[in-house]
């Protein structure tokens, strides 16, 4: 997949969260986690979730909040 297509798909995924109103439901921490997951996605296979430690270090969110955020994203059907 070329870089332009990857960037377009990344932007589309993020726009979908905002336009659906799900951003207000999931909250900023889960949105940050979802954004990072999408950043690492290859969009050609099932998204690989980075390690909790990497997510926490990259987003500045505690590991406990990352786990809560992952549960929120799972419940909402984003992962």
C-alpha cells in the first residue's frame, strides 16, 4: 500500500470517530489510544495493537488508563 493511501485511510478512520459522535462517548484517553493503534495499522490486515507500555509511553497515559481505554474501544467495536 502506498503512503498516500495509508494516510487517507488513517484520516478516514479518525474522521469516522468524530463524525459518528463516538469521540464524545469514548473520551480523550480512548481516542488517543485508538489514534495510536490506527497509526500502527497497516490497513490490509487486522490491526495489531501495540504493547500497553508503548501506548502509555507514547500517549502519556498511565498503563491502567490504557487498559481501560482498550476495554472502551473493544466495547464500542473499534478493536
